[in-house]
C-alpha cells in the first residue's frame, strides 16, 4: 500500500509467516510416503502411497497423481489414477512409495510392488510417460535391473527407490533387505534409468538404537543438494510412532560411490519428540514452493495412534491408513546444514514476526 512513484524513503509493515501459517497440517489425509515435485511446466505434482484399509486386499493398488499451480493447491486438487495394479502375478500387491522424476527429458515413476502369489516379493519397478505426466500415457519399463555381473541387487525385498543427479552422474538409492533393511546406491544411464550401470555400495545399515525399534530398518531415502553438500535423509525403525528420520552427507564434489565420502549422523534429525500432536514422522521429500520456501514433505500419524484412538487403528501399522502428509519449512544452521525439526516457535520467535521495511527510491 506504499506509493513509491516519487523519490524518497518509504516505510512498510510486513508479517513473517511460520510453517503452520504457510500450510495447513495435516496437508493431505491418509497419504503416506508423499512426494511433491516441481514439474517446471507451471505445475507442482503430488503422488503418494494409496492406502490399504485393514489388509493388503483393501488398497495399495494404484498410483495417483495430483497437480496444481501452487504447492498449497495440491491439498484440494483432483486426484487422478494414472496406473492400476495388475489383477494377478507381479505388480499386483503392495504398490508402495511412488516417486516421479524427470530424467533425460522424460518423466519416470519409480515405485515398489509385490506379487499375488507372494505379496512380500516386493521389488522396484519403473513407468515412463510419453508426455505430460498428468494427461500422458504411462507404460511399464519393468523391474529395475542390476548391472552386468551383479547377481545380488534386487534378489531380496527391495523398495523406496529415489533418483538424483550430481556433477553429470546419475544415481539411484533404494532399500533392500540383506540381513537388515539397508540403503544401497548405484549409477544409472539416464537414457535407460531402469538399469544400473555400476555395482552398488551400501550407504547405511541400521546400527544405532533409534534405527532398531521393532524393526531393523533404513529406508525411504530423500536427497537434498546445497552448494556445498549432498544430503541423504532416510527413515528408520518400524512404521509406528517409532519411525524417525536420519541423515548422511557428503561433499558436493566428492566421489559419491566411495563410501568413505559419506558421514552418517549418530542421532535422528526428526522424531516424535520433536513434534506436538504427531508421531512417527518419516519418508520425506524436499521441494521449493512458488515463492522460494524450501519445504520438507513427510508423513506422520496423529499422536492418538499410540493410544489406539485415531479412528482407523490397526495393530499392523502397514494397514492403518492413519498416516497423513504434512509440510514444514526447512531452516539452515550456522554451518549451512539443513534443520528439519524446528517447532514454529523455534523457527520464528514471536518478537520477530512483525517487521518494518525501509524502501529507498532514488
């Protein structure tokens, strides 16, 4: 409301918004393993695991997609099914954790699926779109393939594949049970991103107490790059209130396929204790919204789940849809490292919410 048509010094009042004022939480109900990507075509796209209600035969049977011009608009955007599980055989059960990535000029969907004759024979699969991801046709590229001479990858329960590029090299990270559920990373050729071109390295295995609660698990990797570092966030332990997020990091110019390039923090960076009214945060991704806020998108349960009072309680948390998509703003500490567990009060002190801006017009 300040008229700056004439030279002078003008004063304007502004209010800084906290995360809870930017986005209403829960952001989307009953959507776990959320993934939001900026399509750079004027739209943001959202996908997630479509829930199962009480058993494997009551859900986890499709891949959905929403789109909106803004991140906030995804909350109420129309949800479209872009692919449905097979009626039998492979690709028919436990359709989990889809992620949509643009690789080599095309859109791909990484996801996991089981089979009708063995619902736990879960492996990563890939779809490819022939154009606009919301209106285009998605075709199956098949199961993720190991590189020549690699007889170990994808032989066991494996899921939660993500993709990133760094310094011209293209990588995928996934979780696979080899003793425990651990994270593995390998390179791909962007022209055929369903095929590994290197043998993998093991990035991390569950070793600390917070990674060993109910299940010995590292899964759900999400990559965040800054000017100086590559960060890998991952989820640990069982999928109830014990679920939490850990972090690894490497120098942006390091050899990422050398395990010695990576450092793993010995403590979780997001857990139930950090969040009021929520439990079991995890399986996150990162996105910048249309005004430049860096956001962490994750799922968690209401704290009532621990008391079996969330309305859809199931003793097996995998078949309890009471996991909701939530959004928080990412802060950075004095070392330039991302901080994802701040409360609204810690992120933005009340005395700093109202600011005065001096505008100098020459």
